[in-house]
């Protein structure tokens, strides 16, 4: 018998994975039953479900059910300052948004006070003041970025941990329906890009939109009155004012302060054969790659695969899970942070835009050799850290190819012999021919080698 | 009135800095009075005191007292595998080792249970089971790498924190005196370098040496019997066996397992105007640059300077201290980790050794323009992060100089015009002429610009 305390989402999905394998599963949630509670506003960024997440749901037969409850988003809609809207499609495959998940056996109103790795004993507090003790064979901590389970990890030696807050905060504002219908086109992720800050809007099932404003904390703090809110929106998001409503805007802005966003990495994910961290408890990411929930769902697939490989022997499964999964989760945390930092710095650089065009052109020419990073991350199950390695490799090859072409052009067509193509031997396989091909472009002698 | 709970070393020094400025200072230490306690073996790496630390001691008139209690070490002594000893001097200035520090007003046996940022109230536990509550205007947390004060920081939003353990552990072994005298020459840091692991020995006042063995944890764990310890020493440190003693070695090795080493960085160092972290509580570093204690002592100087600048107004002093000090402490933590990681990888590289020679030669030619990193860190009070910036700059300039020289040689003396010396305009001042000088070496036209 095995008890698994965890919260909603990754926890609920994990419960299905374990239950399907014949384990007895018990879930513990500190809050009251959220199915009966009022909707908590302003605290949760809507979640994007893409390929990895869907694969996980598929394995427990929930894909169709969840996807049907979400609102499909196949395009982004860019709102420019003058109110013009321009759709930009996402690509071949679809993305969908989902908010609620079914789950199997849940104990609500159980707040974890402490637990012991030696015994697997957990102590919970109930809202009536009572305490409850429960022993588990395996404790799966899916209790979010501020995990109570993880506190025990921090008390032990040789546990690597980092938490990094970004200078931006976020704030959620609600855009109500107009005449019972969505105020804007629903099947889009609406984006108002404004350099150092931006607003996005995602559709909900009740025909409202949740608008999320991302902005540096010091900008949030500059706005102190309702009139200043309106002035600010007038300057940057004038088309959103009538849709949200002047009065709502003036009050909603001050309901909660800007919320912090944190990136958390740690290693290892397990303590002996007793406890393992998954989801945001193991790897909270900033929400700029849309992979937070997908990475958490993929955790369940990977853990399930290792359970099968190692015959459910927790003492072997847990270290193996840490070994396999840590580099991938660290890679996606880094990518999300990279998108936050670098995209803002690069997005206006001519070289960056030129390189995007080159990448897309090469992907068109050689679809299996050059794959844009975003495609690998969002539409495949390529391991995150391999996607990053391959991205770096492609970058190097393409930059060198461009350099070589430029040099060849410069030398007026004279031959160029590259004796030791640097590093290539260490790099990844399928695209290895690529370099030779590029060399051959300017060196007919190399053709003999191909 | 102001109470400051903190532990030994940085805490004691800080107490002097505050006391000199007229604050009422109270120190709290969780252990019993260590002046009366037995020496705790095997848990403390000996501490190296260099320029920054001495400057801090000087400001409270303690330099001579402390230095006279330490044992000066002016050289390293390298023990090769065949037992040959080769001294390598440290440079112009002296370094000294010290172990004990006087302190002013101490409350021992006060273990911090909790504290509140709103009120400055701390709750301590005493060994007789009683509790004690104390209010302070300012709480200075100098309570080490595993700081109890810092726990409160971790519960707050927007506190960046990272702890990274390295794969090496350390173990301390004692080398007793022979006929009442040191078993090896005392005024040296003795080093047995052995690639992936090494042993060092530092002299103590009681004529013993403390030998510290640094080794990956999995190597420690491979040795499970007394005979295996002797075999291991026979293979790598044969000259140390008779000096430590066969029987002592067989038992001492198993007294404690290999001890972990952690690098800790965080930001900010303060909570409102109530609490500030200093020393290892703010920035534990791995012990491979000999700057851990010196950085902690320099914290006291920097805080003192800011107190003076801002008239002891804690609400202004604390944020300013975080702003000024965080980048420097992060730089020294990174440098210590760099020494751990990179030196082992580079130490046998021909380019690395060649560059060391070039650097030393350029320092000889232009002592105020090119200063080796080690010299800036150990023998000056150049801000750590500026030392790192300048080091990167020097590196770039020297590498480019070498590249230019090589290119010039290759082109058989033909002129080379560098139209846009890249990045130089953004770089640091005094050595700016350097680049022009190097260009001039191979481009007489540029001479007109100098």
C-alpha cells in the first residue's frame, strides 16, 4: 500500500499513472475542495497544454476529456499600440488551453506540517485544529514551487538548490463577456507587446478573458491611484480599456500587488527510496516558454517509464529518475529564463532577425536536419537537454556556414580548405553531413569525401 | 540600544565595529563557551588571513594581536610522490594563519529558534530547556553557511538564493609533534597535489599539523578498512604515513565521513531596516581561493563605511549595503568555484601555462597596467567584482595582442589596420593605452594616434 500526498494538476495526473500500475494512491491537498470553492482570482497564470502534456494525458486515457474542456488556441493575435490586430499562426500543430483536471482519490484540508525520510511518516494539520499522521511507502511531492515536502531536502547535505526571482511581476485582470459573448476572438492568445512590458489575454470557459500584465516591479509601484491606472492603459493599451471597463480597471489593479515569478532548480529529486519531487516542486520555471505544466506532465511519463524498466523497485527507480530527469528540467528552466532575458535584448537586433530567417529557410530545405528550437521543445518529446545541445550545435554550424560563405565570397571564389572542422566530431549525429555539405559549397576538393 | 546576535569570527569582529561606533552590542552563540570547551576535531578547515582580513582587524586595533597568535606562512611546500619537497614562495607580501579571535560581550548557549522581521524579536532556546526572548533594533546574522537567521529570508518573496555542493569532500587528520617539535617545516602551507585529489597541511600553535585531504566522495567511500587506508596512503602520500602514524591513520580516517563543501549565494542581504546577513551566512564559498574569512571580514569594513556615509540610518544603510556588496561577494564565490573547476582542467594545458608566463612578464613590464588576478584578490582591496572585470579585460587584450602579433608575423610584416578595436571603448580605464600600444607594434600608422 502506498500513499502519495500531492496537490492538483501534476499530482492528480501522477495519481492516475500510479493507480494504473496497481499502487494504492492517496492524495492530500492543503486547501479545501477547490471543486466546491469559489474561483480564486488573480493568482494563477492560465496554463498552456502542448505536445508533451498531451502525451502524458493520453497515457492515462484523459487526453480527449481534458482537451474538450479547454479552448483551442491555434494562433497568436498581436495588438499594436494603434489598436490594430494581426494574427500569427503557431505552426502545423494545434495548442490548447485547459484549466481543470479530473482526479481520483483526494483528501482536501490536509496541510503538511512535517515528514520523516526514515519512516515515511507525514504529519498533517486540519482546519479544525486536529492533527493526522500517515505512513507511506513512497511520498511524491507535487506540491508546487513553494513545496513543503522540499523543506526536508534543504535540511540535508549535498542537496543543490537555487531560486531566482525575475525583476518582472505579473497581475491578472478580468475582461468580462459583452452581450454574453467573448469580448475578443476566443481562439487566440492575445498579445500586446510593449518592449519592457507586455499584456496577454487567454479565453476562459465562462466567456471571460484573463488578461495578464507583465511589468517590472518598480513600474507597478509607480502607479498608485485609479486615474494613474487609466493614464497608463491609455498610453499603452488603449484598446483594452473599454473591454475591461474603466471602473473595473481602477479597482482590479489594486486588488493584489504585482505577483513574483521564480525559477527553481534543484538536485537530486529524491531522498533514498522514500520521497521524490515532481512538477513545480522540483523545477518551477518562469512562464515564458509555455512549458511549465508540460514539463511537469512529462515528469509523470518519464517516472512511469523508469518504474516499468526497473520493476517498481523504488530503491533503484528514484536515483535513476534523478539521474535522467534533472538535466532535462534544468534545460527547460534555463530556456524559459533565456526567453525572458535574451529575447527582449535580441528581438530588435538585425542579426537575430536575419538568423531566424536563415533557420526557417534551412528547416524548409532540410526538415530533419535543422529543426528550430521552439519546434523541438513544443511539438516533440525530444529530451529538453538534447534539444538545447542540438540548438547550440545547429547555431555553430549555421554561423560557420555563413562565415565560410562570406569568406568564400570575399576571396572571390578562391578555394578554402578546412583541415580540422573544429569540434564537429563531438557533436550530434544526424546533421553531421551538414558541415561537409557546406564545406563542399566552397571547396570542390572536399566533394570526394562526401 | 541594539542587540546583535552572531557567532564567532565575523560576528566577533562585527561586534567591535559596532561597539566602536557607540552601539550597544550583544552577541549570541548557540554553542557553549568555546574558550572553555575541548577542541573540536575534524570539522573546521584552518583559515588563511590575508590583506583584506588584516585591514578589517587593523580598523579595530586587533591586527597585531591576532597576527602574533597565528603562524606566518610565506611559502607553499609541494610534496611530490617520491617524497621530494619543493618550496614555492607566495610573492612579495606575507600571509599569516590565525585560528582564535578575541571578542567583547558574548552570550553562549543561546540557540536561535525563530525571529520576526516586524518586531526584531528573537526567541532563543537554552540547554536547560528554558526559552528567552530578546528585541533588537538591528539583527546581524553572522551565523555561518547554515544560518538560522537566513531561514526567515527564504520564507519571503523575491529573495534569490542558491546552494551548490561540489563532488569533493574533505577530511581532517592530525599530524602530531615529533620530540615536541613540528613534524615538518612550520612556516609553509604543505601541499600534496595528486590530480583529482590533494592533501594540504597547516601548522597549529600546539606544534601539530592539521592535514586536510580533498577527494571526490565516491573515492572516500571506496575505502572501507584500515588496511585500505594504508594502501591508499602508500600509493599517494607515502611520506605522510610515518608522520601521521599507521595506527592513528587507520582510526582517524573513520572518525567522521568526508565533509561536504558548499557554495552559497543570495540576494538581497537585508530585510527592511531590521536584519542583515554577513560572512558565510550571506556568501559561503568553497575553500579554493583562501578568501572565505577575508571576504567576511571585509563585509565589516564595507558595512562600517556605509554606516558612516549614511549617518547610521539603518533604513538607508541596509539596502545600500546589499546594493554595493552583493556583486562583490558573488564574484568571490564564483572565483573560488572557478579555481575548483577550471584549474584542475587547465593546469596541464600548454596554453594555460604559456599565458601565465605572458601575464607575469607583462606585470613585470607594466606593473600598474597588467596585474595578475591572484595579486588583486589576495594583496589588495580592489573590489572583487572589479578584479574579475579587469581580469576578463586583461585576458581579452592579451589574447588579442598575441593574435595580432601572430598575424603580423604571419603576414611577414605587412601592415594591419584595425579600424574598430572591438569593445575596447566599454572597458576599464588605466590600461586603455595598452591596446593602442599593441596595435602600434604592427601598424606604424597608428603611432600618430598615441
